[in-house]
């Protein structure tokens, strides 16, 4: 009995679920089918948001202060930093290694040790250089001795050897002259004896030969003296001078080599001294860290890191002079100039705001990586006029650069303005009709635009004007339509007067026989047809109209 009762309950539950399913299906059919049938069978039926007397969303022209701000992010730093750099030359290496460095944020006084770099390689060079200096000094001493010897050799010749040779030559001349005189006397005496017959002819000839010999010896002695004066002495002097000049050149060369070795030794010692970096002034230590794009080319100051020559290791900022470094995109850099005012906001200081001024605008774009090389940004420096208490280097700030500012001007939202054939237009709504109004615009900040002429304060203009341009006969002209109109003649301008007033020729895009969202008028082609489906039913057109109503701002 209990089993039978359970079977009946299950059957009743299935029947209930089936009836519910059919009820839901019938409800859906009624909800969907009735509007479609009414839309297809009633020619004058139109959706309520498509009524001809519907008024679009409007906004009033207002008068106020126009401000065009460029908002960028940047880092705060001191405008007057005492930078402590690495002065140790790399010497064919990647740089010097940091052994010790004071903690960041520490306060140091002038002369305090800030950082110590590894100097072991320089100390090895210093030892080798000392040996090179000693060798150069030995060579210099030898060169000096050679020069002094050459100078003494010349003096020895002129004041010793030459005088001795000169005196010997003179003595030889004197002796030869005396021998000649004696030979002449002997010959005269022999001739007288020969005439008396006391000597033989042979003895007389011997005395004549002796005289001739004495004459030759005298000539030889005189010649030797002349050779010594005219040839030997100049030759020796020139040779000795050459020896002196050679020795002097070698001495100067060795002196220069010695000086270079000594200078190199002093240079290495200076480099060793520079491995101990001291504070040039008092201040708070800030590491000169720098983070590259996506972690590339990062510079992290810490013990064990290597720093290259002239790289900044530590900064001692002046808290009384602060600035912000930011980047401005190339599309907006033309609005930024030196002297442009700015507002700096720091979130870390409870949103404190400070006045600033642009003091530097980069002339060239900043370096970029390969994956965003098409993005050009220019470095811009904004000086903070009065830094607030607690402001410190490294904080992130929001910079609002006031590129343009005009007081008491007419403004409208940017989406109320559109351009057509070189003229700027707004759309007003008067007496149930849309009317385009030409306007002259000024600057814009992407939110509002300045109206120079064409509208007055309090006038109302259509929001999202671009969505209504077809309804006032100002449909957007595409490139292909422009080419076609150029070939067949620009016929749209001939009807510009009618289009501008919203009357006359039917605007492009409106379905035949339909008014501005209302029912068809007499003589306009009868009931609304032309869409696919029975009775002119066009589901796509319905979806378009619903979506256009809901998406009023076309975003």
C-alpha cells in the first residue's frame, strides 16, 4: 500500500513539472509574439521612445574658468643635491666593488667616511710601480753620468790634450828652425874650407844634404802645427760636442721616463685614496638607486655591487629645495613650457598639495626599450616652490601641469560639438526641431571646449551631437562618398540651406516613409514597410533603435 502511494506521488510530481514547463513556454510566446504581431499588423504603431516629439538630452552653455591640466606621475628629488660619485677609474674592468657603505638615511658630517671601495688590485699595481720607479731611477743615474763624462771629455781635450799637442808642434817647429840655421852655418863654413882645400867634395855635399833635410823637417813641423789648428782641433771638438748632445738626449729621455713612472706611482696612490669616499658636506645619505624598464639595467647600491667611474653612489639632498621629475608624452609636450605653473600632490603626506613651476623641458625624447620604441616621452622637471614639512626624496607625486587657464569663458562638453566640412557645429532644439548652429571653438581639455562665438550663456545644446548629425543633414562624409561626390559634383552643398534647417530633402539614413521617429505622413509612401519579414517587420531596425535610445552618449 505504501509502495502504491509513493508511485502515485511521483506521477503527480511529474505532471506538475510538465504543466509548469508548458506554462512558462506559453508565457514566453505571449510576451514575444504579441508585440511582434502588433508591430506587423498596425502600420501606425511605433515605439514610445521613437516619438516625433521626443526631446534629446540637453546641456546648457555655462560660463566659468577653463583649466587644461596634464596629469602625470613622477618622483620627488632634491633640486640641490650634493652628489658623491665614484672617482676610481675602471681600468679595463666593469668597475670597483663596494666593500662598505653607511646605511641609507644616516646623517653624516663633512669629512665622515661614506663608502669604501675595493683597492686590492690597485695596491698590487702600487707595489709593481715602485719597482718600475727604482729601475727608472737607476737608468737616470747612468744617463747623468754619461752626460757628465762627455762634458768633462771636451774640457779635457781643449784644456789638456789640445794644448799639449799644440805646444809639442811649436817645439818641433822651433827645433826644425834651429837645425836649419845650424845647417846653413855649417854649409857656409864648409864652402870656405872647400875653397882652401881643407875638406873634400864629399864632405861639402854632406853639409848641403844636411841643410836640405833641416828645411824639410821645418816644413813638416809647420805643417803639423797647421793640421792641428785647422783640422784636428775642430774635428775633436765636434765629436765631443756630439757625444755631449747624445748623452744629454739620453739623460732627458731617462728623466722623462722617470717622471712618468713617479707620476704613475702617485696616480695609483691617489686612486687608492679615492677608494675611501668621504662626505664633502653634511647631509642625509640617499642611495642613488635606479630601476630600469622591467628590471633591466637596474642600479642597486649595496655592499658587493660594482660601480663604474663617475657613477653617482650617494646623494646628500637639500630638503629646502625639492623638485619632481616626470615624463610627458609627445602628443602633449607642445603644451608644456618653462614657467608653466603646476600643482604637486603627494599621497604619502595625506594628499598634501604644493605649488610648482616647470623649470626644464627635455629637447629630445628619453631613451626607450625595443618593445615600446614607438612611445616618445620627454623628461620634465617641476620645481616645488614651498616644500611641506616631511617631504623627502624618493616619494611618488602626482603632478598636474596647468597648460592653459582662461577666466570667465563660455564652455560646453566636448561631445556636444562636431565638425562638418571644415566648420564646427553644435545642435540646438527649438520648437520641437533640431537645428545646427555654427560655432567658433577655442582650447579644449578633453572634457569641455571653449566657445568663442555662436552661442550665448544659458543656451541649450544637444548632448552627443554626433549621433544626431544625420537628422540635421550633416552625415559624416567617408572617403568613398567624398570621391563619388567629387566625380558627380558636390550636390550636398546645394541643399545645405534646407539641411541646416532640418527641412526639405529627407536626410540620409532615414527609412522611406518614416518621420523623425514618428508615424508616416500623408503622401510619404503609405505604411512603413521595406524591412525583411512579413508586413515589413525588421528586427534589426528595432534592435538598432532600442540600442540608440539606451546608449545616449555613444560610448
